[in-house]
C-alpha cells in the first residue's frame, strides 16, 4: 500500500514538472521505477535550505509603474557669444557646480569688464576730487570766506559722484559675473541626456546648451486607484522591484513615498504616487518598468519563504522543498527527497517573499517549519534524495 502511494506521488510530480517547464525528470522516474536512494542510486544532492514561516504582514497592493528622474533641466547660456568648446556628450556624468559643459568666447565679456573697470576708476577719481573740494570749502566757510550755497552745491556734487561710483561698481561686478559665466557648468550632479549646440554656434542668454537629468536618486511613479490612495501615507517604506535588473525576478529595492498627487486622472480614477529610491551606482534609468508593492492598512497572516527559495520559470514561480520519506526507517532510501510546488508571489518583505500555493496542488502545502531549498534547486528532479546543509 505504501509503495502504491509512493509511485502515485512520483507520477504526479513528473506530470507537474513537465507541465510547468522546470527541467527534465530523472531517467529512473521517467521509466516508472522508484528513484534509487540507496546503494547504486544517484547520490543525494547537497542543497542549502531555509524555513517556511507564517508572519503577520500588512496587506499590499502591487502596481506597475516606471522610473522617472527626480530633476531634469535644460542648461542654458547666460551670456552672449560664440561656443568655442563643448565639453560633454550624451551619457557623460557631471558634478554640480564643477563640471564644465561648454565654453563661450570670453573676448566680449573680457572687454566689457575692462571697460567697466576703467569707468569705475575715473568715477572714483572724480569722487575723490569732489570730496577734496568740499573739505576746502568747509574750511573757508568756517573762516567766512565761502558762501553757504557754494558749500551745499559741493555737497550735492559729492553725493552725485558717490552714486555714480556705486552704479559703476555694480556694472563692474556684473561684468565679472558675466566673464565667469562664459563657462557653462552643471547645475547639479547628474547625467547629460543630450546636447543642444555645436561648437561655433552663436548663443544668446536663454539658449539651451544641454539637457541634464539628476543621478543618485530616482523616483518610481505608479498610478494608484482611488480605492487605495487614501490608505497611503507619505514617508512610508515601499518595496519596489525593478524588472530590468537581476533576471526574471527583477531586483527588489526599498524606497519611501515622497509625494501623493491630490489631482488624479479622471478617466482612470488613479492618482500618481512617487516612491524615491537611492541609486548611487546609476544603474536605474528613467523609463525602466517597476512593480511597487504598496502597503495598505489591513494586516493578515502570510506564508513567507526566503527570496532565494523561489525559482521563476516560463510557467511561473515554484518552490522546492525537502519532503521526509518513510524509507528513513531503514529501507535504504533517502531520508528526505525533493518535491516542488508552484506558487504565486504576492510581494516581498526584506529578504523574504510572501507566497501563496496555487489552487489544486497535489502535494502538501507549504507550512511553517518545512525546509525549502535556497541553493541548488535548479538541478533537482522530483523525489531526488537530498542532503541538507
């Protein structure tokens, strides 16, 4: 009777394995015989394992969105002149306030500065002379040798000359700034998206030179349905899976909600939500597809397994686990053997996935304490003997 149940389990495992596309079965199992676990059979597969756990977690809603840059600006020329050098190309990394993007001919700005300095020097000399004349008139007035009107007129002239010096000082400072700004620099740390000028082009203030997008941080933007949006709170941690990185399962990252737009899209009744992610390596690019697992208020128990225990295949996700056998009593068979179970991945939390066994599974559902294979599962076949590390 025990043998009949065992062969029935093997047959079901093989059918399930071929149906879901998780690799070839062992020759012994394909022939209908029991897998050899004792002398002369295949050696046990050495695998690393983790445990199934049941944890109370907040319910999460998984939504697809895309990455968007935190900032994007068109860097413009601030002075007039000919572009004599374009120092960047699309894709170049720039440092805010340091990296030169382009150089504009300095000759006109330099001439303007020299002119302003000359006018200022002349005005300062005139002011010095007017002050000297005022001092002389004030001494004469004390000796009753100058009229009050002459003194007052001279004081007015001194005030006019001082105002002239102030105006020309401002003109000189402006010329200094314009000379400095013949070097167009990056406004913040980022990457050049595209250049908008070529060397030799004449530019005027406001003409675009290059487009720069920020780096270091990036936003995952998802459209949240109206039934869920009011359950979200700014600064809440959110797991975001970047589909383009890390193979079939993507790469999971943790970010925080930075904005929830109050005005949504009336047609779809959704509201854009931004989740900010750290990206110091610059791997994340605007436009990449993401899946955000947004936590909502309700909590309930979820079956969780280590992330490395979930294998993603053409037909979906599966978990391999170590199933104890009756042969452990001394018949020479394996103490534990490999079985797999298709699952639906609900969401990730830290280094674990919350999973749900698919309806109609013929094998035992994942329950707390069951050992799941975290390393070595890709080479297993159903009923293969295991050696757990």
